[in-house]
């Protein structure tokens, strides 16, 4: 194909990375009538953490034309727990929009296959080796072929292709240092387990070293993990650390007694960062390639969906108008992205640094407006202009973009 200036291209857009962000961007661009290549270095299904979805992802999921409820656990809300004081607070989340807890491997595969069903050319087990974004077009070299496209979408997750190529990855301190987690199945019947699977909420017990996640999945399975915010004790390895904290948690102990671990213990570290070069000449980043935060409020896939949709719509418009070489193409959209990202970033910082759980969350029942504002942020309702809590978070500290 040729553009308006007679340049030859293989594709309108090459999307690198076949996770939720890449599959979303590719699908929406194909729906707009664009010729799209989606490259994934691994093969689906591949394991990925981040099973708890946010309700305000639903509009993008609906645009993709998939049913994310199929075979998945309905998520009603989030329960924050302090087991030392026996305090807990439930925030209803699936009120105006619905969300689910799901296994990422099968779900990411559905998204990838959905892209193909919409006309995207999909390649698995093809690794991008080099990218060159020039005024006249984009060159992509992989371990299997060379391509030329009018535009590049970087959805490479924490590999952050363009950000690392430009040395633009800036770590975010003061959040979680690492996560250690596993999966369990055949959860025995008990009043506590039955309640958890009936309501489908994520449980977040807060502990002295960070926090635990307990996420119910379909088929009476659980994703369970520990995020460590402080220095790790020197007297044990991370696997023993997980076991120690699960054994010390009354709710985790009850839920897991008699259950079977069906996945290895995995560790992920240094996961909070922002890419300071999220867009530029003929490229834009979305999802984790743009930035990633401590997973306490489950913002990862949500920001992937919303940023990918924003990028796809803007790129389509620019291609139609012949403006895709404008390096400032995504400037306005990036302000919206930063509003969402920085809201969640400050929310997580306050969670760790100001004892927010005790001073705000556990007091919310006394202040219905505040409880609603917290629930809206936890749901992903980040682009309204009437949330006082969000305004206070953003006013309290000026964030660098």
C-alpha cells in the first residue's frame, strides 16, 4: 500500500505485544478499517498476573465485542481487612458497570483471537529486534521478517520497547517492592469460602509488611499473593515469606486449609514505573509499556484497555487525515492518561504512607459521600470532574508527567 505521498508500506499499523493493550489497539484499528499486524513474542495462552478487573473497563470490552462474563467469576467489590483489629470495609464496585475476576492466560488468548477475528494479521512467537521511527515511516525488524508501516503501537508490557530504547523508564519509589504469589484449587466448603465465592469480591488483608490479595476465580480456585512494601526479613526466602504470612492470616488460613496448590510460587519485582516517552514520531505506547503501578487497586488491565482505545482512535483519525507523522499527535490524550495514572499513583502512595486504610477506608461508613468517592476510584471512574477525593489527591502533590 502507499500513503498520500507515495511511500510503500506493508501495514497501516504494526502493534507490538499481544496482551490486553496490544489486542485492544489492534482490534479497534481493524474495526476502523485499518490494515494491522499484531506481533506477540510468546504463544498464547501464557501466564500473566492481574486477574481482578475494574468495572469501568466495560465500555472498551463492549467495543471489542467479547463477553468477558463467560466462565468467569463475577466481582461485586473489594473488602479491605485488618485482622489484628478485626476491622473490615466493603466497597461495592459493580454498581453501574460490571466486572469479573478471570484467569489472564485464557482471557488474553481470547482477546488475541478476537483481534484476528476482526481482520488483524496476528503472529505469535515472533520477537521484535529493532524499531526505527523516521519521518517517512516505521521500520520493524523481527527474528523472522522486516516490515514497514505508517505507525507503531508499543504494547510490549513491562519490556517497554520504546521506553527502554529511549532510556525513558523512571522507577516510582515508595510503592510495593515485589510480589510473591501462587494459585490454589479445590477450596473446601466453609462459611467463609462460600461467602467469598458467592460475592466474588477481592479480599485485601493489610499486614505489617504490605498487603495480601485473595482473588476468587471460577471453579472454586483462588489467586493468592503477598505484596511487600518494606525490606524483606533476612531469615527466609520469598517463598517461605509467602507461606509465613498466609499462615498468620486467619482468613487465608481458613480458605486454604485443605486446598491444593496448582501453580508454582512466582515472584515479580520492581514493578512501579512511568515511561517518560509515551509517544513521539510515528509511535505511541499503551498499557504497561506506558507505565505500571503497584497492583493494590488492580489498575493494570484497566489502564491497558483505556489507553489502548485512546491510542487506536487517535491513530485512526491521524491516518485518515495524513497527520500520523506529527510527534505531538497524542499530547491531549496523554493528559487524560496522566490524569488516570497519577490519580491511581497518588491513591496507592496514600495507601502506604498515610495509613489510609485505617484513617479513611475504615471510617467510610460514617461518611456515605466519601465511601462513594472511594468506590468510584476503585471502580476506575477516573475521568469525571466531581470526585472530591480525587481532586484532593491531585491537589496534594504535583506529579511530573
